C-alpha cells in the first residue's frame, strides 16, 4: 500500500485595495520560484495591461463574459467597474500536490470554500491610515473613490477556521516574510 501524495489547496489572498496584496504576492513569487509545491495564478482582468498594477491577462468585457458563460473560470467576480476571473485550469494542479496562490476577492470566499477540496484564506490587513496613504500614492482613484474603498475595507471582516491574517503595515520585506509564513501554514478546511 503506497502513501498518498498530499493534495494541493487553493490559497486565496484577499484584502482591501491598497493593502499591498500585489507586493506580497510578487515577493513570495520570487522567494518561492523554485518550490514546486506552489503555483502563482495569473488572473484575467478587464483592464488594459498598460494600466499598471499586477501582471495580469488583459481581456475585453466580451471575452470575459464569454469565458464565464462557458465555465472557464473557477472563480469570477466584478468590482470597481472591472471583471476578474481565475482560470479553471488551476484545478489540474491540486491532484499533483501543487497549491495555487490566487489574488482573490472577499466576495468569492464562500464560493472558494464550497468549490475547493482544500482552501486557505490569507486575509491581508493594514491600518486605515496606511491604506489611505498607499491609495493616494498609486494615484489611480479620485479622493471620493479612495474614501469609498476605505469604507468598504472597514465594513468587511474575514473570519473562519481557514483564515490566516497577515498585517502589512511595515516594510515590504516584513510583509513578504509574514505572507510566506502564512502560505507555508497548513491551515485549511478540507471538504470531501
């Protein structure tokens, strides 16, 4: 009788705009580049590639809607006049023992918990003052849009036995170290 190989899990990274998810994911991607246990998944976003932000697959709204209706996304959502999709191809990673690290949304946590055999939620947090400063620095939103994002950030809490909180108020290096510690943790809720 052989020993079963470990099953990979979905590692869903969530948090409000300005909390530093992209910085932490990019830092972990560099740190874990040679670790075959982890794959960093690129999202489809209805935002031009040259608009900045994360490295993503830019798609038109029409392409996104067609892919979503064809069932090509494991998770998808809309926020702030944009659509986001996580390709269903990630499901092939899990039986190989590979965990997929995904920049997600708090709005799809329920779907992720229901749809994946093993799921860990990494909730990135930062103080409101830190979020405001970062949002102003990136200069993508108006002052009114920043206020709306900050209100949304404080109104949504992420809880559950599969949640690991990572506070990201310090240096990028400190944040990346905390994030990698969370990625390496084996906390998840496993469903049949």
